[in-house]
C-alpha cells in the first residue's frame, strides 16, 4: 500500500484587498485620535465653564451724584403755630355752644356760654355787702367829723375823737375790700362766655349742652381747643454728627403722606441747643407757611435738609454693607478682578444710603449686594450693562409667555 502526501493549496490575497484593509485600519486609528481630541477639548471647556460658574457675578454700586450727597432725609412732625386748650374758669352748666370743630374763629369770638346761678348769687351778695360798707363808711366819716368839732370845744377827750377817726378809716377800708370782691366776681362773670384767645380754627370740642362744668379742672378734658394753623412749627431731630450744619436761616423741604408729590418749604427758627441722650439728636424747629391749610397739626413729615458734603465721607448704598465677626465691612473691586473687604465706620445712617468716614476713599469701586459667601481675595465677575439688559429682556419674555 502506498500513501500520497496531501497537497495544501495556499490562497494568496489580491494586492488591492490588502491595501484596503491597511487604509481602513489607519482611518479607524485617526477617528479614534480625533474623537479623543474632541472629547479632551470638550472636557477642558466643561472644566473651564464649571470654574467660571464658581466665580460670583457682582454689580458695582453706581457712582453717587455729588448734588444728591447734600440731601439728608429725616423724620419730622408738625404742630400748630399756636394751640390753646380752653378750660372753664367758672362752674355751672353749659348753656349753649356756638362753634364746632373745623369752624374758623377770630380773637374774642364766643365759643360757648355757661349758666352760673351760684356765681350770680355771689355777685348780688357782694354788691349788697358793698352797699352796706359804703353806708357804714359814710356814717363813720360823719361821726368822726362831729367828734372832731366836739374835741375843739373840749367836750370829748382826744382819745375818743381818735377812736372815731380810726373807725372811719377802717370803714373806708371795708368799702375797698367789698369793692374788690365785687370786681373779682364781675371778672368771673365774664368767664361765663368762653371766647377764642386768638384767630384760628376750632380743632376740638369736648362738651355739650347741659354738661356740668367744673371750674379750673385742669385734669379733666378741655372744653375747646383752638389752633392757629396759618403757620406751622416743624420739629426735626438732627443726628449729632450733622448738628454743625444747622445754621440760622437754614431752609428745609418737607412732604406729608396725604399729599404725595407736593413739597413745602420751611425756615429754621432755632434749636434746643442740647443733645437728647436717648436719641443722640438735636431738636431743630422750623416754620412753614400754611395759608391754604394743607398742612395739619400732628402730621408726620419727611424732611430734606441740605447738608454740606464732608470730604472725608463716602456715600454708599445700605445694601453694600456686610456684617461679620470683624464688624461692618464693605466689599470693593480690587486689582485682577478680586474682591477686597474693607472694615468701615458708619458716620451717618440715612436709611437707603450710608455715610462712611473711615475705610473707604471716593475712588473705590463698591460692590452692591455682595454674596454672603464672598471672602477677601475672591475672584469676581462684574455684571455688564448688556447682561443686565438681556436678563431684563428675558424676564419680560417669560412674563409674556
């Protein structure tokens, strides 16, 4: 038996297919390389975007207008130029009243009358006493004259004549006392008519017909209150730090809540010349013309005073203030876009703005509404005006949708 060895045929690939396979491999490698490069670039951009999001965006406080730095707004209250609570000087019952609240009166106008039967009887009695005293005085004078004639003829002793003369003098003094009592009661009779002490307006009436009136009852309510409102007194507490700016003839502008948009002018009358220990302020008194009666006694007023600018002070919005363990601080934009925290001292708190006298200079770029987490040296991004406009536009579009 004979064996023939197996014949193995080797298939040779065509050259074209071999070249195609090599090119495909190269393309695949290139695709992988490009994909890795794109992914690396996207990863790098994502890291940069994430880092950028960690940088807070801040807004700089607008530079203050030097003209407005002179204006300080303070609370004030208004009182009438004259205001008189009227009490009764005589007792009795209210007979009638003639003026009510809101009525305009002149000096001497009768507001009401009081029925005073007891006072009337006292007056009649005093007049009778006066008449008797006069009669007694006439008799004593005649008797004294007669005794003086008898003394001339030695019919009576000098002691007896002097006694009669003394009795005549005493009787005359009794007449004077009785006359004074009548005059006193006559004066009280005039208080039966309650009159206005000056021209003004009746702002209160706290009595009515038939009420029992007690004389000189200062603890009880007044019968009427009359106020002269043609001029008004304006009282303004001025902070101690600004008292040096209060000068004679100083002007003030005021407004009241019930008349929005209307401004009134007032002129300084004087000050208390003393600092209130409770409020740390100086009470200043102004006078305002009120011929049209627009201002009312007791009104609250917003008062604007023109205060000279202190070159050492910087005005910043109250929203820029930061309170931390180190005390009051303000963030400013430093070099390389980094925030710097400055310890400051508040000289005057004007509500929406603060006057800083230590820690800032006028050239500092103050950051308004700084983030609570902002630390000294943190990098910040300043919000541009275009970004603000875009945010406002996008908010308007969302609202429209």
